């Protein structure tokens, strides 16, 4: 187990994942403006975009729009976040609707299934959200792994301000170094 974790963290060659974007809208229409903005910013980087308001789309990168409940379930779904990740098969999952850090604690608990590089949004900070993810996935498309691309955009050094501004997120790199094909 430890060797697997170390390999995921320090592997210099990212695993290439297919270039499919899934959008799961469980917001009951409240996130429609954000979905349109995010799709417009990102769709040119992906070979295919799959959108759903009920069934979890099979994809490599999944954006989920909805409220995370205190028990880890997503409003509008019988599934919790880990089940949604499992059912999508995604290596990268972004909860694109702002929720509190506390609501993410239950939703992001480790399970024997549903592992992904998981990004949970606390504050989209307007246009910064779509710009950040466009830059992140552009870098990943050129072969840079997600953790490396992330640190380039949002340095993890106290006192260093990222340029341009970025959304406020909590990120768990559970599958490590992946890049888009």
C-alpha cells in the first residue's frame, strides 16, 4: 500500500486519461449560468462533453453541480459523492458549486471506491473559476500532470500569491499524476 501511494505521488510519467468531460447538474437549475460559463471555457480542450441531470456520465473528468449535504450526499441524488465518482469512472472530479468546508468532510471521506483527484469548491470567485480550470486542463493536455500543473497555477507556499487569481478550493490528489490525452 505505501509503495502504491509513493508511486502515485512521485511517478515522473503521468498516466494519460481520455479527454472526456462530464457535467452532472444536480442543482435543479440554480447553477445553469455557471455550467454555461464553464462549458464554454473548457469544451475546446475535450474531445467529448457529456451532460446529464440525473444519470452519472461515464467520463475521465467530471464536474458536479449541486449542494453537498452534511451526510455526504448530493442534493437531488440518492448517491453520495464517492458513489458518483465511482459510477463516472473519472480520475478528476470537481465539485463546481460552492459548498462549505464542513459539508465536504463527510462527502470526501475515504472509501474503498470512488477515488479521484478531487477538487471541492468553496468560492468560485467569479470568472477566476473557469479561467483557472481552463489553464489547468490546457497544461494537462500538453502532458503536465495535474499535481504539477496545479502547483504552477496555485503555488503552495505561504505568502506567495497566485497569478491570476484562482478559486478557493480544497483539493485531494488521490490518484496522483494524470494528464489529458
